[in-house]
C-alpha cells in the first residue's frame, strides 16, 4: 500500500506541474501507458495470493482512476489557458480604421447595386430564380413557338431531361422568373430580376455567361407611357446626366407591342460618351435594351386574364451597361480573373451606391 501511495503522490505532483499538453501527455504515458508504472503494477496481480489480490486489486484500480481524473482535470485547465492565449493574440480591434486596399467590388456587382437602388426608388422589389430552367418557363410560357431560333442548339445550352422527362436548359434570359412570379403572386406586381444568363456566344461584346436585369409590372392600368417614363428616368439616373433616348418598333415573342430603346452617344477617340459632350448631344444611336407590353398569351400561360390585367416588361444587359458607363473596351476582361484589371476598374466595397450622394 505504501508503494501505491508513493505512486499517487509522485504522479499527482507531476500532473499538477505539467505546463503544456505535450508534457501532460508524457506524464500520463509514464503512469498509465502500456509500460507505465501503474500498468506494470496491475500486471503483478496474477502472481499475488487471493487475499492480497483482494486488497491490491481495488487499490490499484482506484489509483488508476484517480490519476486519470487528475489528467483530465489538468488537461481542461491547460486547454482553457491555450484558448485564452490564442484569443488574446488573435484579437481584432473593431474600432480601428478598415484597410481599403485589400480588395475591390467587381464592376458588374457595382452596376447591379446601382440599378437596384434606382429601381427601388421607383417602387420595384427584387426577385430571383434558378439558373437551370425547364423548357416551359424558359420558352413555352414566354410565347416562343416550337421552331423559334432561340431553341436551337447553337444558341442555347441544353441539359439532360429531369426526372419528369422535362427538357432542361441553362436559362437564356431572366424572364423565367417573371413567369414564376406571375404564377405565384396576385397582381399588382412590380419586380426587377437581376441574375446570370447563358448563351452559346463569345466575342468582344458577348460571353457564354453574362448578366441581365429585367423588369415586370402587372396591374390593371399600366400602359406604354408608363414604360417609357420608367426607362427614361432610369437612364438619366444611371448615367448621372441628361440622356436622350428613342424607341423603335421591334418584335419579341413575349411582348406586344415591342420596342428597342436607343441612347444618343458620341465617340471621342476610343471612348463612348453617353449624353451631352461639350454642351452638345452625340450624333450616333446605340441600342441599349428591349421592352414592351406583356403579350396576352404570356398572361394566359400564367393564369391571368388579359382582359383584366396588363403590364410591361423590359430587359437589359448589365455587363454592357457597365462597359458603357465606365469605359471598358472588352467584355471578356470582366471574367478573365486578372487582379490588375479589377484593381483598375473595381470599386470600394465601403462606398454603397445611393441616390443621395451619387451612384458611383
């Protein structure tokens, strides 16, 4: 029994004196490991008489349990101290100024935020939808006839049919979200839909993946005049100058009547100047977006009565508007992953777009 008391005193003192988890584990192994002193004492039980075994067995088990408990208690203390030391060394003073030279906001995200701010001021809410769509939401519900060119493989990324056998595509526009909204909400509806879209196209002004923003208004009184006023106000606010626009008749399957909107611009060297330049408007026109009154067939496909409801829709490319406003010569550079390009064209994430102090 004297030997057991000595072992307990020895290792209890060593456990208490351990200054780190590695040192503590070494003490544990020396006492309770396979070749530890307590383990070796346990192996001698088989050589003892029955009476002695009845005394030493419980005593050695108690010693083993006591030392294990002391190890766990000391381990908890040491882990707590290590955590406190780490927290102290890694502490961040939130009152210090933020470093603004470690990253920038991508121009596409900046322009999306600017658009959202302008349309929010006009009463639009933001709606979103999936990038992978079925044929019904992407084409059929939007009044695309079966033989329409947009359904061709060279224009659209087609995917494997889903479990129901529905043909699936990477959405070619954000208009499917308009369909989902009209089928799930009662008018009046007033939404914008920003997001990624996909088409088989790649050159200086086109990429296989690009960004669009569409707008939809459905109620009982909206007409073409409201559409024109909405878009004219948007263009002036977005380019932060007086902008001259014109509307030309066009054709889209999902709107009737349909129009394209152009903005007047001037080319100064390699730059495109929207609005006035040296007090004069430019002498050229650039197509900027498509729009029109929602086609009655689209309303019917969404379960709305075209004799009761009407509305307008519009869509524009976010990437191209970013190019026009901030003078980017090549659309493909936006997705090249070049940090130098982003450092040059990027925006501070701390400067939020707003109409009070300026969008950009």
